[in-house]
């Protein structure tokens, strides 16, 4: 980081004018190897040029014009060539660091022409003599060095801006990933809790109904409650463990259920007294990993909703495969006027899961009083 102390700022303001004043005084006081006293006009012109440098940062173009005019007039008053207009060189350099290149080029050419014209009358020989071209060289060098300094400053500023933008982009990406992970975890928690609590509720109702008349069957229902609760707790521990773990390796994650686990899911519903029939059409084909998980979760959530809101403890699951798509339908009898599940979080989650893998999902009542959830998911390309 550059030094921005007050001492450095004062140095930049005071040193160039004072230094160029000394240089200009030395030039106009030296003639043919002897020292001569500057005239009043020489002092006025030289000081006008050098003292204007105090304002070069605020008015770079105006100061450049003043210094070049002063440098061009000095030879006329001194009666000999002034080898280098020190104030004009400093002003040109400053102009090149602060203004666009087209302005700098025009100023440099004008300065070179003015200083060369003022030097020619005092130089013998050709107008193209080396001594007469020195002002042109000084002007070009001052403008080129200033332009290079400006380019370097702009490059450093661009690099810093890119670094800031990259850091901001990383932070935005991190926040986006956190939001997506929260949504994913919320979906998983909803799926796990809603599914297992629905089963527990159904099994508890069966146990209560059979407690006196068929205590042995009631015991089976209570055992089912215990097993369902255990599985729910295990899945919740797994999800919470993922939240606490920094390990992102595949070994750190528990297996995620897919359609290959559908029979187990259906079996858990049947064990709670909810009749589920599965129909498969076409040759089963592989889905992408995320689509496979989404298919399982959609069926799970649709059956859970059917168990909570259906009029009959029965549902039909249809899986239809073709060359490119898997079509899923879960159908169950519904109460009159039924429009969806609870708060709608389950349906929203199912639509998000389908959309995330390039599929679609609809939920509607058909003409026979049944609630139908239909999903269309892409198969894995072979």
C-alpha cells in the first residue's frame, strides 16, 4: 500500500516547483560559460512558469500551457537557448498521468513546436540540428513516462477492483450454497418427519382400536410404532450429523434412498395398515443420481399426504418408463373439496425436487374424486 502520509503529500507539492526554479535560474544565468545576473523580465517569466506547478494536480492542462509559454519566452529575453524547460517537462508529465492520451499527445506536440521555435534563432546551422530537436525529445519523453505511470496506476486499480469483485463473488456463492443447502435439509427433514410421524399416527390408531378386542394385533401395531420411531430418529440423527460435520467425503454421508428402496417404503406403509399397490410399465431404466432420489422422495411424500388426507387407506403408485422419461403417478381417494396437502409445503417440496432435475410435477383432483400427483422425470442418457 502506498504512503499517503501528510509528509509525502507536502513533498509532492513543494519539491517540483522549487527544483525547477533552481534549474531555470541556472540556465538563464549561464551564458557562454560565464554567470550573468537574470533580468527582471527573466525572473518574472521563469517564476510564473515554475510557481504555476503548485496547481498542476488541479489544473494540469492550464499549467502545462503556462509553463510551455514561459519556457518559450525565456530564450527571447535571455538572448540564448534554454536547453530544457524543466517546468514544462514536469507539467507535461503530470498532464500525462491525469488526462486521456489524445490530450497529452496534442499538448506534447504543441510544447515541442513552441520550444523548438524559440530555440532555432539562437542555434546556428540547420533547423534539424540535434540541438534544435532536444525540446522535442524532452516533450516526448515526459509525455511517455507520464502515460506509462498512468497506465500502471490504472492497471493496479483494476487488479485491486478485480480482487474485491472476486472476493465478493466468493461470498455471494458461499451464501447461495448455504441457502440451497438449507432448502435441501428442510426438504429432507420434512420428508423424514412427515412420513414417519404419519406412520406412527396410523399405527397408534390401529393399536388403540385393537387394544381390547385383539391385544395381540395391538402389540404388533405398538411394535411397528417402536420400529418406525427408531428409523425416524436414526434418519434425523444422520441429517443433524451432516449439519455438524465438516467432512464432505462420500464416506461421511449415509446412503440416500432411491427407487431401488421403493419396496421397503411401500412395506412400511402396509405395516401401518395403509394399502399401497405399485404398478410398473415398461423396462426400468436408470435415472441420474439426483433424479433417482427425487423420484423416491416424491412417491414418499405423495403417499404420506394420501395417508393424512385420503378417505380410504389405499393408494395406487404407477411407474411408467419409456426411452427418455419416467412418469410417476400416485392416486388416492380424497375428501370432497380437497385441494392439496396441509400447508402446501409437501407439494412445494415435490415440485422443487422435480424441477431441480429437469422434470415437472402436477397435483390435481380427477373426475372420480381422486387426488392425483403426477411427476415427469428425465432418464439418464445412455
